[in-house]
């Protein structure tokens, strides 16, 4: 924890809860451009004093399910404690406890999505590596293996046969999920190698981006997530990084209203939702990212860079407006106290 949770300077500000400095840089720039006071709580480790109240302000949780890949194994658990503390003090939190729960469990995502008539790929959850082969047999090949608690598409593997699965499980390439739960999922065959990521800020649709998947499943849009892989480059068509993410003009989809209802019911204000369309035109939602990042090249090409219609610009504006509202409310309460 790189900042104390009870700072001496208690002037209201936006507090950004995270564990990855690189992913916060674009948001910092948008706060600065708008004159919004902010501080960062880097929750990789530290001490939470439950005896003290939190400082005044607005708290934005963007803790990541992939924190363990950056040696921040218990950052989500510490964040859960902080969010419980904030809730007990009625603090204004954007993407609170339920958002963190869904960030850390795809099973929880799928079950919640289903309540809103949002279809996900058929999935079986497995504990115990010795059970994976039998689970894949029940589902039928081809299958996708993925982690229940993951991020950036790490650990995702397409397997076409039982022999391929056996070879993968016995190789050094197989990675266990940090929570021990491996998902065996029906492979959705798309007519073209792309998925669509739909961005929401303030619980409302912002824009959609088409993501090329011809070079693999590691789909984090931030610049710092770019992965150079000679193996992938040799095996698949080359896609320039600037062309991998393309914002879809005039995007519309019948699931937008359902996605927004799902977000509202789960107290999620900011998210990127990924879906794929199969060869029959059926849409399958397979991932909800509550610490969403944005691709600067795609936003620049679409004329959104530096504006409130960009991802981080919209987030900064949302948080700035919430902070202004809370500051006014605090001043009104002070004024109402008799001298």
C-alpha cells in the first residue's frame, strides 16, 4: 500500500484503488486536464486501520483479476477489505464490492448474466487437474480452457481433441488458475477472427471496439499489454498493433439494454463487456472487465482522444461530477450546523 488510507490532508478528492501504475497513467492525465484532485491507493500490501474513518471523497475501484501476474497476489483480498470498510462508512464508491466479486470470478459473471437473458458459452467449472479430461469429454471437443480468476486472456487455450488436451496438460504450458478453478468452455466458432468489446461508463453505453483475435486471446487494449510473440507471429497472419482495435461507428445491438440492466443490478458503473457472434448469428457474452482499459490508437482514429467521449475522459468526468456533488453536499451539511 503506497499511500496511507487515513491521510492528514483530508480535502475531498477522487481516490483510485488499483495495483498497476501503468494502467492509471491515462486516467491521471485526464484528471489533470480537468483540474480534478485525486490520489492513488496502490493496494499491493499495507495496513488498514478499521478504527479510523476514510477521508472525504469519491473512491474508484479498478482492482484487477490479473494482479497475481504482477506479484500482487493478495491485492484483491486487501481491496475487498477496503471496500467493506468504505461501505461501512457510507462512502461513495464506484465499482464496489459486487464489482470486485464479478471481476474475480467468471462463474459468478455467467450466472449473473443469465438472470438477464444474456447467453454465455456452455461452461463447466473444474477443481483438480485430473478431472479436466473427463470434463472436456462430457462437453465435447473443441473446447477452450481458461481460468476462473484471470485477466488479459492469459491461460486461454483452444484444444481440438482429447490427444491435444492430454499433451497440453502434461506440458509446461499448462497454467493453473490462481483460485484453483479451471473452466472448460464450449468453443464458439466465429465466421471471422474477431470479438467485440462494449464499453460502459456511468452504467451507459459509450462505444464498441472490434478486436482482432487472429494472433491469440490476450486482448487487453492498453499499450502496456502489447505482447510480442515470435511463435504467434509465425503461426498466424500479422496484424499491426494499431489495427488490432477498431472502434465501431454507429454500433447498435439488441443486448445493450440487457447489459446495462445487468450492470445496474450489480452496482457496476464502469465496465468493458466482451462478446462473440457465432456462424449462426448468436451472441455469447464471455467476459466482464470491471477495471477496463482503452486503446489510445483506436480512440485517436475515431476522434475521441482527449475528449469526454474517450474511455478515460468519460471516467474522469464521471468521477469529477460525483466529487463535486459530494463536496457540495458536505458544505451544505456544515452550513446547516448551528453556530
